[in-house]
C-alpha cells in the first residue's frame, strides 16, 4: 500500500499534473482541437488527447464524432492507450456500426498477441461491442481464445460466449460455442470452471427448457471440487448453480449439504448467503427426524447472525433475507431474538426491518423482553419507527395470546403519553385486539374515549368509531360520541364515513329507542348528500333492511365477525418457496419474484423447492375414519325436518322469526347413529350425502373413540358386569353409557364444538357434555334449553360452565335432567332438540338418547303381576325381534341387563333354551314386559329372540335397540 | 449530482437512468424511509454512502447483492482516500480496475493486492516489461504471489476483540457479544504453509485435551486462504497467508460478558431551567489491566447552554455540534470508579421539536488482554526452504457498539 500513498503524494504535488485536468477543458471548438491532437505524430500528445476524449465521454459529452480518429490510435503497443481506445469503442460502436468494422482487424490481431493480457483484453472488449455486423468476424478469434493456453484468457473467453449469446444467440449455437463452454466445466483451472458455470447459467436463463447445465452427480462432483479452490466470486457462481440442481434422494441431498456447509465460514457475505440458499433448498428434501437435519438447523443460525455485524447497507440485505428464512423455518433463529434489538444509531431501513423480524420471532418464551423493547422504541422520535413499534405491540398481542393483557396495558401506558401519533396508532391496534379477543378488554374503552378529540387521522378515527359502534351497549354516551363525529360528516374520509354509518346503525339496533333520530340523520347524509357510490349503496342497503325487516337487519349488521388471523402480512407459501430459491439476489430484497421486476425473458423462470423425499406426509397421519369404516353398517336414520317445532326453541333472547332458523342439518344426528351402531358407526355411518360436517366429525372422533374401544375388549372377555368400568368416567350405576359423540360440529357453530352422551347415575339422568372452543376467542355465557320432547326431558338446573372457555380448551359438564318438562311426541320417539347459547350466538342441534335412560330402578315387577299383565296386554301389541350373534349365557345377559334397570322376573329352561322374563318401567310409568330366549345347547346358534309386550307398542322398537346396545357392549 | 465515472457492463441499461436516482433518493429522504435498494421501472439502484459520494450499481436483471461493496474497498486500498479528486485524478486506473473487477456483470477478482501486480498507475512508463499475467489471478492460490523474499521472516498477529453491549435504562444488559478479529502482517518468503492453534473449545473437545481455559466461538469467518473443509472436519486452521496485512479470521462469541466499563447515570432535566448530569464509571476488569483513551459520551439536550463540569479524574468537554458531553480519561485502571458531574442551563422558551433519547456511548481500549480469554497457542510456519520464522502476538480489547440507554 505504501507505493499507492507515495503515488498519491507525488500526484498531489500539483493538481495540474494529475488526470483531473482533463475534466476542466470545456472550451468550444474542442472537438477540432482534439481531432488534431489525435492525429498528431507524437505518441505522448496522442495519448493525452485520448484521455481528454474519455474524460469528456465520462461526463456525458458526445464525442462520437471523433470515432475514426480514435480508432486510428488503436494500433499501439501501449497497453494503457489501448485500453482507453477499447473503452471508447465499447461506448460508441453501437452508434457508428459501419465505422466499428474498422476495428475488427485489430481485434483479430490482438487475439494472437504474445501477451496474454492483450489477448484477454481484446476478447473481453470484442464481446462488449454490440454490433451485429461485427460479431461473425469475432467467432474465429473467440474459438482460439477458448482453447488458449493461459487460463486468464480462457476465463475471459468463457464470459465472452455469454456476451455474444446476448447479441446473437443463434450464432453462438451454430458455432458450437455452447459445447466448448460445457467442456470448460472440466477445465483444470477453478477460475475457468467458475466463469464457464456463470456463463452457462446466464445463457440457460434465456433458454428455460434447454438442458444446458446438464447437472448430474458427476458434474455436481466436479463443481463441488472446484468450489474449494476458486475465488470467492467463483464460489458464488458455483453455489448459485448448485442451487438449481435437484438431488435424487435425501442421501445425495445430505452429502451435498455436507460439502457446502464449510462455506458458511467464508468472510464474504455473498458466499455465505449463497451457501444458505443451497442449504435451505436441499433441507427441504431431508426428513425432519434425521439427526443431520437438526445439525444443519443449528449450523445456519450463527452465520446469519454474523451478517448483522456488517455495514448497515449489508445488514439491510441480510435482514430482508433473514425475514424470508424466519418465515420459512422459524426454528433456526428462535433463540436469537436479542440480535434484532434496535440500536439508536441504526438507519431507519435497518430499524424497520429488525422490528418486523422481532414480531415474527415473538413467542411466549421471549415476549416479556420484546414488549419491554417495543415500549422503549415507542418513545423515540422517529415517527415512522414509533408507529411501527406501536403496531408491533398490537401484533404481539394477537400472536401471543398469553401476552395480550400485558400488551393492552402497555398500549394504555402509551396512550397516557398523549403523543398524538402514538395515541392514534395505539387505538388502531386496540381495535384489532378487540377483533381477536372479543369481550375481554372492553374495560379500556373509557380510556380510549378520553382521547377522542385528539384523533385526526382517518384510520384512527375509523378504528375508534368501530369500537364505539361495536360496544355501543356498554358505552353510556355512545350516541353522543357518534353524534359528535357526525357533525363534520362530509369532511371525513370515506373510510371514516363508512365506519360511522355502520356504527350508528349498530347503535340503533342495540338501543333503538333513543337513537332513531341519529340513524335517520346518518342515513340521509349517506344516501342523499353523498357522491360516493360505496357510501350511498351501503346507506340504502341499511335503510331498506331496517325498514323491511329489523330482525334481519340485526342478523346482518350485528353478525359475528370472523376473528382476525394471527399472522398478518405473511408471504404466501408458494411465493415464499420461490423467494427462498432466490436468496442473495434482488428478489430476496424486494420480496418479489424476479418476473415482477425483470423485463424480458431473462431470469423469470419460476423456481421451486424440491419435494420432500419419500411418501411422507400422508402416511404420517393415519386416517382414523378408514379404520372405523369397516365396522359401519347401520343404516342412517333421517330426522324429518321439523321446522315448525323449532320455533319453541327460539325464545332464548333474540327471538328471530321461525323462517330464519336454518333447518337442522342432517349431519347433526350423531346421537342416533350412536344408539344404532354402538358409537363407532356414527363416525362414518352418518348421512354421508356430501355433508361437510363429516370431516369435522372425523376430526372430533378421537375424543369419543378411546372410551368406546376401551370398553369393547372387556365385554368380549366375558367380564359381565365389569364392562361398565371401561365404559366411561364417573359411572356409578351399572348402566351402559355410550361414548360421547359430536353433536354439534365446530364449523356449524362458529367454533363451538359440542359432544356428549347420556347416562343414568344413581337414579338421575345426566346429559354429559363436552364443550370445545375451536375458535380464536374466548367463549362465555353458556346456556342450554330443550325443545318439548316425548318424555318431558328438561334440564334440572342451569348449565354450569363457570369459567370462560379459552381457545382450544375443552370443558366437561354434567347436566342433570328431570322428566317433568313439557311433553310432545317426537319422531323418532327418543329425539331431543337442544339449543345452546353462548356470547356469540345461539346454536341448535338434535340428538337421540337411548331409551334405557328412562328405565327406572324400581322396575322389577312381581312375578304374579307380570304374568297377569303379560296376559292382559293384547297380542297385537307384542313385537318380535332377533338379536344376532350374541354369545352371552342367560346369567350374563341377565346381569348386564339389570345394570340398565331391565330386571329379570323369572327364568325358565325348556330343552336347550333359557327363557328370561323381564320387566322395565319407564319414567312416565309405562311398563314393558319382555321375554328373552337364549339357546344354550347349540353353540352355533347364538341368536337371541326377544318378544316385547307393552301397552304403548311404539316404544318396543326402542326397547329392542337398548337390548342390542346393552348386550353387545 | 455529477457522475464521476461510469462503466456499463452489459449494455442493457440506458445511462440516463442515473438521473432518476437522485430524485428518488431525495424523495425517500423526505419521506424518512431511505432504503439502500431503489428501483425505477426495470432499473434498480443500489447505493452506499461513502462520505458524501454515492456509489451506485444499476441492474436490470437479478444480480448479486453484494457486488457494490467491493469496488469501494478496492478503490480505498488503491487510493487511500476515496474522493472526487482521487477518482478524477486516476480515472484511467479506475476504468482499468472496473474492467478487471467485473466482466459482463460477473465479478472476477477483487483482491487489491493481486490487482496491483498488473494494474498500475505507471502505465505510461511501462510498455514491454509487463507482458505476463500474474499466475495468481487464476491460480488456486489467488491471494499470494510466488517468489517473495524477506531477509527476516516474521509474522505479526493481532488479536483484537470488540465488545458490543446494549444496556437498558434500568441497568439490565439487553445484549452483549464479542466480535473478535485476528489480523496478520506476514513478512515471509516463498509459499509458506501456516497453522494457527487457538484454545478453541470444540478443537479441545475433539482431541480430548482439556487443559486450561478454552473459548467457544459461536461463529467463525475466514479469509479465503483458509481451507474451510479442513476446518469443518477437524477444526485445524491451515492456510497459505496473503503477503502483508490481512484479516485472517473473525469470530463472534455470544457468551454473556460483564460490561468492562459500567456506567451509572442520573440525568435530571428541570424544564425551562437546567439539566443536571451525574455519571459514574466503573472499571469491571482485572486490577492489573488499564483501559486507555476512555471516552464517555453523554447526550445533552440540543438547547442546553452554559456548561459546568466537575470530574474526579480526566476532563469533560461540551461538544455542542453533537449535543454531547465527552468525558475523557486517558488511563483507567481496573476496579477503579470515577465520577463526573455536569450542569447545563436550559432556555426558558422550550424547543418544540421532540428529541430522541440517544444512549450514552463508551469508547476504550485495553491492551494485553482479551475479554473472551482467547489465546494463540501456536503458529506453525513451514516452508520448503526450511527457514525459521518468528510469530509475534499482540492482544487488545476495545469497545465496539457500546450503548447504555438513559432515562432522560
């Protein structure tokens, strides 16, 4: 370096002595002077003149008129002069194509110069002269240079092929240069290999389908070897090329990864990023349970973090790339949160990017730290940054539920600062928090309302108005607040006007008495005085709704809103995959695919991540439904539509007219299936007719499954009375309890899933329910009500769901039932229609209970009475049933049945047949008598025969169902 | 804005596109959202601010993002200072360099030492002598020329560790890490083969030796001369060094370190009257060590006036153009504690503009000491001529990005 400083000093002695003087000559008639000087005999003068020409060219003056004179200077043995002339040629050849031919001879000659520097210079310049006419003359010299003995010339020639291809692709193909280029991949010199790869990749981009870079394990191996030896830039070409290769299997993928990972320790960040790209891409093929996969994940984090110690511009590029990587594989950097903390002196573009990554990495584990940081940032002065920090707090609340409360209180603290834009931003995000956790943080509304006057940005005003409208019933002066906005209605932005219109309509629907005037005012403002079609249309729709059917209006305007999603502004997965393939390029900085910003055909191929090896995914989740389907053979029962009856259910609190109630979907009859097929059937046996609920019920199946399956072996083992121990939790009586089935799928009930079963315990009927919250918000205020039914079943007390039900939480409730409710005969007889209400809505479903639920404990008839009654009931009331394939002997059967309050009054043995005489009493006092015949002699004959006699013969069938159910379980 | 120099590599960009650049940049600056990558239509600009000059790279197609850093580095090494004058003075060389650095948009050689071998400013003298391409340009060892000779063969090794610390206003350390760098000045003849031994924890675990203190390096970056695959397989750092000065490796250590100089500050602002600042600095390092040239920079409001200082050691100075009090302590022994008090007046009419909360920053240097405890165990030098060479090692720890947030 010393020589350089000496030189600078020497040159610094007098500025007249330096080249900068060339920039100062700007006289008129200069061209003439230069022309004369260029044609001078004196070498020195000539060179001075060329320098002046180049200087003028650099500052943008047109010196193309001097073309012939400059070209004349080309034939010189002075390297510096030659370079300058070549520079001139590159600039002006295009505008003077005819003149440019004059230079061809010199090029051809220079390509045979003994000095490799001159040969390389000639071949490099040749390619930059974008004149069609010349190109064909250049093929011969280029061919020679591609085979030059000096690697410096070869590597330059390799690039020249790409240049030539850009000018005339056909020529390059015809001349066979592409094959020569391919041969250079096997060159002994790593730099030549690298440039050949670079040239081929460049050419391949404009030929998407050509198999130019015929990548196979052999060439890959060559490239990986060259990778260790060539310069940093060469390494990048090779790595980028490797990234386009698709390994055949995970083994090959791993072995390439192993050879690429050392590059992560390279000092050049571009090499590191290219290596990261290759690894991210090939990782896709590695099975996640592979040890190496974990190792690779661990290896990726440190180099990415180190990229952040570079200059801010580089940091920015690194952060944009990390942003992609974090979205694709958050596990890589999950422990590195603190490196993204913003420093005071970071440039704004680095700060904003860091903030974005911080939110993406936020999790329950680090949320406390993150919030403390965000709060710190929110008190800075840079408005954009502060706003984004406040927004980030809101996003944390939405992303990490456990932190929501802390986020809200942080936002309240920030509102107290009274810094205008902080307050406004905070209100905007609080609105989002309300959307995510409805009915949870409304206590802060009062504080928000205090700041109403300071809101001057449309987004904040709109957010505040939304909040007031949405929670109008809890804000005493909601009408005043909204009215205050209404005064300057026409000066507001559309966003605010629309919000205001909706909010006032909401208010009216909630407090119709006091706000009639207000709503009329806003409707007329929106419909009559506004030019905005959106506003007008919305106004008209509200108006008509309100005037024709207020109830419908309520349903429309106050409908439950979908919860906002957890992660906002995520990149769409296929785009993300494509961007991962472009790590380290401009595409990864813009987060746009190259096709979005590159003109023409170059580089717009869509890249894809390789598919994972092996069949993988589908095998990982065995389909429960399939396993179960074999058992299913019970016919699906269809509930007749009973819309007229449902009306009775609807007096809960909204009282919408009957016509608005959706008919009970047939897929909700899970309870019925349950009885018929013993629980399992219901999973698949339900009305398969394209019901979307099927998926849900399958998904919900495991909840009920284990209990049912667990019970089965116990029965099969002949354990008799013990069977019920496996049947369900908390069973005290010996009655059979079917496993819980899904009665109300979550997708039909805005995220609430209800499954349940019935049980009779110590003489009390219970409805055992499981409520699962599959929505994103908390559910509260549960209530239940039954429609009139055949046996007068009714809740004996209120539904006890004491705590709010958080997302993904399940609560089990046992609801005692009485049989003293209103009676109405149902079809089928054991059908029960239920309405469940929560803070969100009212949901309806129907289920069927086993009639054995109604068998009372004192149902054992005296023998004499039995005989008399049997005779007394007319024989047309007797029904015959067969219970097939039952391997129980009479004692076991008798014991089992007794557990469900079917009492054996007497037993008789005739020949090879046991006859059990049994009695049952229903809650409403109806007696049923049964005769059960069991074959004892013949082991092959396992069918039982059942005769049921009852004064109400329609019950018989249900009694038979109970026998089936009890004896088989 | 004037274009000092321009080289169009692919011929697919119209040179007048650059005119849009400044407009776009100004626009972004006004919006407060500057970004080092800007696009205009199908043309993309990347810029780096170097003093007051913008270096632009224009692209139309997908391109490597790191390209534009390097010309700046190379030029700086060539001309020591990169300014308008130095480019104009040497525009011929600059063009030559641009030619060699990149061809058709493909970066080629960016090692200035090698470039200097065949691109010189003395072009007007030499015409015949320079007829050979240095083999280094295309060699596997592209960073060292053959045939170097020194009378005395020596290697100087500098181990420099910078500490980055971010401390919250309540005194908790938010993040701290050490960025180390091992720099070489090699004056060795021929093509020597070097091996550097450090007390690297992974290496010691591999070889089963666990004597003494070891250091776990979180991430290591090497000069291209180091055989990366060798390091990957057995943690050996082996290389043929570049001649003269170079950075052999850098490393990052994540382990939590006690901030070497701890600052406690009380900044009390009494609106319309005064600001009172009390800063206590404590050396949290070994008593035998001494921190040199310690500077504690404390931010003050921009409208502060009439400074008064009191220090227990060193001296404090008000730098109004940076809104700072700089407290300088020439020599700060470990374990000691010093105090500085400052008092400023505030005008009765308050400044409307919101001011940020710049942190207190600290600068220092502690020689003969590395905070991580990293040590050069050996440096083996083998050359086929068999000469004896001496390695010299120097350690120094300095402040990197050392920030302590304040409450005021």
